[in-house]
C-alpha cells in the first residue's frame, strides 16, 4: 500500500515537473515562434504576410487638380451582382483639397466607398507617358503579388512594374504588360521562363483580357511560371527575385493606337457577365465621355502589394530600431537589418537562410572562454563534415590553438584547473642558469635542464652532482670533481 502511494506521488511529481517545463516552453513559444515549444530547438520563422503597401505614402508623378479637370470613374462592384456599375463624374480641383483624388487614396482603407488617385490629364494618350506610382517600404520585403485596382474599366494599354533592392538607387524590371510587347518594351510576348532566366521580367497582355473578377484589376504574381517556385527554399535566385525595397509602376502608354479593337476585345470577354449588354453600353459610354473631354488620365483606387518583411527565416517580426527604421527582430544568433549575417563570435558555421528543413542557426565558436573573437574557415568546416569551421583569434590567458585549447609556448597545462579556467596554463618559469631554454613541456611543465641539473624548473643539481659557480656548467658530477682534484693534486 505504502509503495503504491509512493509511486502515485512520484508520478504526480514527475507530471508536475513536466507540466512546469511545458508551461515555461509554452510561454517562450508565445513570445518567440523562432524556437520549438517542446525542444526549444531553433526553427525557421517568418513574419506575417501583409499588404506591404497599406498606408504607405506613395510618390506619384502627377495628380489632377491644377488646372481643374473633369474626370469620370466607374467603380468595380462586381460583388454587388444586382447593381449595374454607374459612372460618376466629378471635378478635380487642387483648391478644393479635401476632395482631390490624391495619392493617399492608393493605399488607404476603403470601407464602403472606392477612393481613387487620378493623374493629371494626358493629352496624347497614344504616346509614351511618364505617369508613375512609387511606393517605398523602407527595408527589404519578399513579395508574392502586386495588384492594381483601377477606377475604370479602361486599364492602361502598357505598363511596367519595376523593383529596387537598394532603396531606389537602381531599378530592375519586374513585369511588363502591353498589347504590343515587342514594340513598346522590346520584349517577346509571354516568353517562357526557364531555369536559366528566372530573374527576367516577362511581358504579357493578360491585363487586356477581362473576366468577371478582374474587370478593373491587374494582378502580378511574382513567382507565377518560375520553374524553381516549388523548391523556393533552395533557390537563391528566386529569393533575390522576390526581394524589393521599393516598387515603381510606370504607365507607359494609356491607350493602344488600335484602341477600338482592344476595347472590343475587352467587352467580348465579359461574355459570362450577366448584364453583358448593359455593361458593354456602360463601357462605351465611359470611353465616349473620356474621349469627348479631349484628354485622358489614369485612375487607380488601390495598389496592394502582398509580401513579408524579409528576415531570411530568422525572425518572426519586424520592429522599429533606434533610428525609427524597420528591421528584423533577429533570432538564431543572427544580426543585420534582414538577419543576413551571424552575430559576432558566432562563426562556427557559415551563415545560411533558415529553411523548413534546417533553421541554420548561427553557432558560437568554442574558444574555451579564452577569446571572444573568431573567424570562419571554410576548409576546416568541410574537413569536419560541415560541423565546425570556427577558428579562435587572440587567445588570452596564455592559451593557443584553434579553440584556445592548449597552452602557449613558455606555458604548461595545470591540470588542477579545467581548460576553460583562467589558470589552466601556467608559466614555465625555467631557471635561468639551470635550464637550457625557456620552453617547458606543455603537459608536464618540465623545463629542459642542463647536464647534471634536475627539478621541474631545473633549479637544483641531480644526485651525485655539486653546484658550481659556473653559469655554463652549473652542476658538476662528484666523480668529475675528484678527477679534477686528482689532476690538480698531481700538478701542484
Ligand atoms: Ca483607395
């Protein structure tokens, strides 16, 4: 009976302890998803998916209002099936500021009404224009999609999306849309992406094909059609491809010279739309109204950019730093704005992006507490079977070696202390006269003694030897002394 009670008590105790461990792990997990809640092992972590453009302040090439112009928009309310979209016309006047359709409307929160940015008028809509929208994120993000919601069904004929990876210093083409890819952008239409050109922008005319769901929308998926997409974790090329600090959308040409054909193309593709005829009529009416004004413009209600703060798998969130700029809240012993390097002294493994297979945590060098500096050596790392490549620098406390794991010349190992102790290595202190050198055996501390000299430090004469006043022969054998005395006796 007593034994049963004891066993039950022990079990409860173990249960309580394991729960306590679980509770501690649990709270840790809640704070930091970069570590496993049970084992506390590092695991890949990524910030939440978000609309990166949301509430960012876009820079636009122009906004209507000076001089005042009339503009008409045709909201896309396909989700209200019974409602036929109506055309709304207004005056854009910069003097009437609260009602100017400015750039803030590109990234605002639309609750009920669509809010639009309307460009300044373009009097030659068939010519190359410089209308553009630029959105800066302030740091690197990994983007999944970019979508544009227009305020009319007349989407620009040709537009280019560029990305920057260096805060706007240089720009790289991300995607082109045009009814005439070759002519406008010197790119083939819908070129196939292969593994050798995964970082190349392609040109598509898909934006001209309307359907029930994209009447007013253009959507670009950054990884769509890229062959390495299914093994994204292992593709540094695609990691680069989706990375951007800024996005610039250039409306290169508002209308195609063969507009009527395209407009027709737009309309016949709406065949599945219930009120096809009415919608066609609306579109014609809008085109007619815009055309009668004598100028064109582009009107966009939303730029949405889906992506994640780029932290290379080593942070679950981005935070404001002391300079008021966003940076990753780096874990796994990593550092940098994007956790793109290892913390100092954590160079035992090369830095690598955290993946679902391996968190690739940076590991501290092992210097036995004798150094806080080390460097990575690739050859040693490969020789170790990719386990350890750290080499300690500036070993202190009289230690030496790759891991500061043995005693420096002139010092020997004192086994009374562990190797990581400050006193692990003691000075040889070889006797100046008795020893033939200053370097002792690193393990035993035995100094190199001259003939007839003994002791760890070579500080006494061996048995059968007597001390002399000579620095060269500090100890002389008694036999030799008798022999010398004999010689001396015979000659004097
Ligand atoms: Ca808006």
